[in-house]
C-alpha cells in the first residue's frame, strides 16, 4: 500500500469475518450479539494498561460501508452467494458501543469495549476494532511508563523512521503526546493532530561540512532560535567544546544556544562531562538532550547513574513498543440472543456475559481495587468505567480533544497506587469478580463442559495421550 | 489517521529533514550527496536479511511533492523563510537510486540502497526511505525463517488484527507471500496485491450456536467447498469427534470436509490424537491446520515433537516480527561533493563512500562470500548486487511482479549455505572489505580523528572521567 493511497475500512477484515457473516445470514441468525474486547494478560514487567484508540474507532465505524470496488473484489472470490453481496451493499453498523474512554488506566480481563448489535454487524467489524484498539492502547501504555521513568524531564517522540509504517508512526506520536510527551518529530502527526513538532539536525548535516564547527555555525545562522547541536558525530567531548565555541559566537551576536544532543556512547558519564564543560564556559542554561534507543528501561538506568540530561527523545523502542510489540487482545462473543456465552479453550479465559467494571478508591483518593460485574449489576459506591459512546452506529458525543485525554491520563496517574508505576516489577492490582458474574460463569462453564465435552467423550472413548 | 484517509508522502518526514534542508539551502550547498541505507547488525538468532520494500519506494518517490496543504502547514510552523517554502513548492527528487532488488539475501553493513542526488533532495526523503525499507525487509526476513521452519508445509498469514496498523498488515501479507506463504486472511492485501485469501471461522461462530455440531453443520451447508472447522472451542478431542460426525453427514451429501483447525493447548500431542481420530474414522484426507502464536520457533518445536500438522497459520508474531520488531537500519551520508564521508560515533560503524557488493559463489553453486567494495571497483568473477533502479527521479524499469520476487527468494534460499538457514543459531557469512575500501576508510577515519578530535582536545584539556 502506498502511504498516500485512499482506501476504505471495510476491507480491514480477515476473510473469515465475511465467511462467518455469510453463515449467519444463511442460517437467518439475526439475534443481538455482545462482543467484549479485552486484554487477556500483561506483558512482562507490565502492571496496567492505558486506554487509547477509541476516538479513531468512533470516527471509522460510521464510515464502514462496502463500496463498489470492495463488493466487486469480494464477489470475485467466488465464495459468496449474490444474496450476501446484496446484504453487504446495504451494510452499516447499527449497534451500540460501550467503552472505557481514552486515557484511563485499566487492567487485564476488563472489557475495554463492548459492542452490541446484530451478530453479523458486530462480527464484520472485529478485525478493524482489534487493529485500531490494540495499536494505540499498546503505544499509550508504553509511553506512560516512559513518562514515569523520565521524572518530569521533557520527552519527544523521534520514532517515525522505524515505526511499522506511517499509520503506526502517527498513532505513536498521538499516543505518546496524550501520555505526556511534549511533542514529536513526525510532521504528519503534527499536521493531523496539531501536536508540537521538534527536531534539528542529523549526523549527515554535520558531516556534509568540511568541519564540525562550520556545521554548528551554519545551523545557528539558519535557525538562531531554538538551536540544538548534535555533538557526537566525531567525539562527544570535542563536540561539546566546539558547541561552546559556537555558543560564544552566537552570544556575541545576541543569540543563545538552546541545547546540545548526545546520541551514542556512555550517556550518563558523557552528559556529566558535557554539563561540566558547558557550566565552566559560563553556559549553565544550555540544555543537554539525549537520544538513541531510549525507553523507560534506558532512562531509568541513566537517571540511576546520575546522568545530567534535561530532555529525552524516545524513538524506535517507543514506536514499536519494543519490549511488548503486541498485546494479548481478544474480541469475544459473550452473549447471543439473550444467552450468556463463553468458550473453554485451554489457557484462554473469557468471562461470560455483558459486563461493567467498577472502580473503588481508598480514603487517600487512590485507586483501591476494581470489580468486574455483569453489566446490569449496580454499585453506587463505585465508579463505572464503561460509558455508552455509540448508539445505532452513531457516536453519542463529540470527539474528545487531545488535551482532555492528556489531562485525564495525568490525573489517572496521580491516583494510581505507587507500586503499579514501577517499571521493573510487576505489581498486582486487585480486580475482583462479582459474585453474580462468578456464579453465572461457573454455571455456564459446567453446562458446556457437560454437554459439549463429557457427553461426547463418554460416547466415543477416543484416544487420550 | 483514519485508515481510509488519503495523505501525501512529503510529510512522512521528521522535522529535522526540513531544518537541515533549509540549512543546506541557506548555505548554498547544492553539491551531490550519496546516502547509504544499511543495517548495522543482526538481531539475536538472525544470520541474514531478505530485501523488500523497493517496489513501494520506487512508486512513492516520484509522487513526493509538497502540495498546498503541506506547504501551508510547514509555513505555519514559523521556522522557515519564504525562500525555503518556495524551494519546496518546486521540489521533486531528481537523483539516482541503486539498490539490491527485492527478494535477495543480504547481510549487515551491506548497502541495501544508495541514493545519489543534490544533498537537499537526498536528505528530505530520508525518513520515508527508512520507514518503507525497514518495514518490508523486517517482515520478509522474519517470514523467510518461518517458511524454512515449516519444511514445506503450507503457511497462511493471519496477523491483520495485531499488526501495527493497516499499512503494516498489508505489508506483512505481501512480504510473507513473496517469502513463500500461500496466502493471507487479509482482505485488503488480497485486493491490493492479488494474494490468495484464506479463512473460515472463529470461536464466536461456534459459540453463537446452541451446540458445536450445529455450528459445524451450518458452516458446511454455507461453504461446502473448502470447509475448515475450528475444533478447540470447548475441547479439541471432543471437537475432533464432532468434526468426524460433520464429515460423515457431508459425505452422505457427496461433499468432503477439507480440514480442522487447532488454536490452543498442547498442539503437538493434540494434533497426533486428532490425526488418529480422523484416520480411524476413515478420513485420512482431512487436513489438520494449526494457529495461535506460531512463528519459526514454535513451528520448529512442533516439528521436533512430531506434530501431525499439515498447515500453519502465522499471525501476531509474524506481523509484528515479535522477536525482532525493528532492524538497526541507518541512512548515512557517505560522500558529499566528491568528498568521502564518515562519522566516528561510538558503536555505530559507517563505511565511507559509495559502494557495491560483490557476491562470490562456490563450485557447488552456493553463496561463498560477499565483498564490500567502492562502487567503481569491478570484479568480473563475481555478481554485483546493487542495480540502478532510478535515474533523474524516475524508475528505470517496470515494477516487478510479485511472482518474480517470490521465485527469486526461493532460488536465493536454495543457494544459501545450510548453516545460515538454521533458526536457533547465529551463523557468520563472510563479508570481506575490499583493500581499496579499507584503505580509504582508514585514511578518512584517521584524518577526521586528528582534525576533529585530537586537535580540539589537546587545545582545551577538558575533563575526562
């Protein structure tokens, strides 16, 4: 796919969404289904997730229609009857979506989204819903950890070049911005979302000049405001000394050098030496910025070693969520035509029924625990996390501004128990299962095990290893 | 970004590409630059890379123009002089690209692409070139390993839901297809590239019916050709017995059940039991397909345990390249205005100058070693890997059909030394440095170290830790 190519969301689907849909249609199955989107378990080191992606999903769902080209392509596969193609021609999603808003902390097994509607409709959008929700939730969850590790130091996203395509790069920029980054190098994200853009020079700029100092001075002439010089092209210490020379020449002209950037080597030690060089030369205000394979782990280590770094750029490891490049996210049928549903597949627990998550706070105002309930249980003492955001296929509210979501994450983080924030140790937040949910789940599990498994095995006496 | 939104490639750029370009323009630097795109080192377990992404790059570069909206956005940043905006208005890439064609085996430090042209032009496209080339090369390199591990068994890409956005998902489908997969579940990739699409049912289909056997029979009625039944929803063995019942009912109607799919549990043991059930029931032709977190490591393990699996689906771990979600790819200035260039940054070796890679074969027809040379060295006994693919910003040949690239990978794999194919052990393929390149690199390194580092440090006597 070319990055400028326009395409329609209805083909953001695995083929089986259509074969199942055709199967439902064939059987006349028009009952209401409820699907639950949740993350089964945590990646290593992770103790929480940050919700993101909902705003995009709410924009896309109403546009999910089958255009002429898509219908022709689907018909050309030779698998579907004309009645199904006719059905798709008039397709639109007419259901309801309840969701945890963007920028909230949530936990494994908690539904991030519940989609209710005619089973064909709720099935056909599965792949799109998963793709959109995983990507941004993964990035926001990673970025929140980096923000925590940076302890108030400014953070910029530099990852566009190594993100998995352009779509991923702009979503990484948006997700990291709502998590607390100050901006991005990504021009497309800057234009699409109004996120502040940052950036100065690469090694190629420095090396294109006969000598490093000439490169510094030329750049300062072109961009006297906000100049940041990359000083590790040949040797970081020699580079810092030349940056001092450049700062002096700029000062003579009434200009100030904003900062220097380190991109390789032992950045804890180098940053302290560079700080000393800058301070001794009378430039205590020149900032030191660091980049190069940084994420929460590297930043935590630098902080622990007393690095003198004022600002960090996180690139690749943020934009591919390097330590956890996917979430174990699932979209499961939990109710059909009033019948609570679950599957028993080994190692893949799904809680039965439409649900709500209630959050309980302690007297200190911090999150104390959550309770996973059936959707019609109520608890006035606690805060429900899922809200209705779409009815009859239309959003029930205006899109949330980025700043609203950004503030929400910041305030969620304040209310999160301290141990959960730690980036190196998994902490367990208590997610209770309500008695009603547990009983229903037990009853349906037992029934299914008896009907679908035990009766069959007794009858056949198959080989067991 | 919405998945159907049209956008232009010129904002697939980090801001610094523009600040550097403006700096070059300001200094009147119009000399010819050569940039080299290469991968610095191997991810763990990896011994080779498979080139991919070039065809997309060749399509995009000629479209890289600054449209009115983009120019307005760039001007709105308030950083650039009107002369630079005027320059961008007329921008097009007029340079030359030499590249290793798609579907070839290549190694760390070997240039995958060399871009030659006016320095501003070759700089501005940096982020785009890196983003496009890393993504598909990463996927093709991962997929080739999976194909090897599958030992001739059919492979299907199932990863759209967990890929990092839609762009990544279609590129994973394309890259895995050229590496030897038989197809994908991804409808958009099917439409865009004509890749065969596959897929049948999810757990939601099975659970939407009152009982599993009803779901199987309904699906077989809707899709009597090519039916594959997912049998692990409640219990894989009970599911296999019900699949036998379904197969018998289909047989009575003159139809054949194509296969069953396992998606959880101990798939080596379960597949053997299911095979036995199917064989004993008189259905030796029903295929067993496996899915669920499969990649080369899992498939190798299954094969080692004697799994009775006829076909594999690789999803998440393929589509995020889970064990190596990025490559250490770089785009470095190696020559400017006739002057050979390198940087000395610690741990980030860049070879100086425009280069060619020559490949030497042994008497057995297998790859013996490569030699990294300056571009104007010639060696008639060996095969040059880089070809000229773009001149004056225009492709010099027609796009290569997918089948051509797919055949090329297959034949490359045949010529690859056996130890390199192993998926668990890093093997070293010899990449020699030509004497001429080594001498030039040493000379420039020494000059730069003397001029840029030693002279400065002697003069200043800075703090050294």
